[in-house]
């Protein structure tokens, strides 16, 4: 397919394409329009970022979203890659992914890209992606300045309360905090194939 009439755009700069983009994604993965639009409107220059593939400056024919991976800050997660059903098989997915990789490398200064797929392993393999362990796009990445200091062992000088009524059985302990770090993704279970690609030369 000729590429002269194609444009890969950052969605947040072209809100006039929001509804078309929402319809395109929902045709593949149905979801409430309100939830989908909220997700798309969160796009920005940093992450998360939604890209659209536009034909003749009027028709959205593809979409891709980049999401941060808190435990792997030098990478991002590619999701919601979709091409209009009537235009598949014309290498438009490869065209879109090439632009995404260039953005990740040259604008976001990332070193790799992760994704998951179910049924499109061959497509991504041809683009240089290899199978890897599952990763999670959830969680946080804490820097040292946000680490909570351990409780000090100073003497408690507060005035004790007398005649405090008994409340019966004490409440159960809180659930354990989720693990944060590079090893927190090792037990993720998924029916999808996770893949990654190094994008540094």
C-alpha cells in the first residue's frame, strides 16, 4: 500500500480523531465508550501515549498505545495495536510499529519495548521481537527520596488513656504489600505470549 497518504500522529494533538479512534478499537475489543474515551484522552507526550494511523488526513485506520512499565523504566509496553479490518495484510501494522519504535528510541530515549500478544507471535517475530518472561504494567517505581524511614525507638511520651472500653476481637492484620522491583513480575500468569525487542544500536 502507498504510504504517501499516511500519517502517524500523537492523538492528544488531534482530538478531532478521538471518536473514530474509539470506534476502531472497540470494534476489536468492545468496551464502554466512556471508559475507552477516558483512556484515550489520557494520552500525552510522555507515557501513556496513543498514536493513530490516519489515511488521507481524515480517516483513522490504526492505533497503538504506549504504557510505562514501573519496574522497567528503560522500557515501555505496547498495547492496543489495531489496524482497520478492511486494510489488514497491507503491511500497515509494520509501518505503524516502525514509527512507534523510532519514537521510543529517539524521543523517549528507551532501550527496549515489551508487548503481549495472542495469535500474532509470527508478526512480531518478523519485526525482531523475541519471547520473554511476563511483565506487569501495574505498580510503582519508588526512588530513594520516597522510601519511608524505619520507625524510631524513641520513648512514647503520650498520655495514656484511662478507662478505654474494650472493643472485643482485634481487627485482622492488613494484607501484605505488593512487591515492587525487577523480581515482582516473575509469578505473573497469562494466556498471552510476552515479547520484547532491544531498540538500541
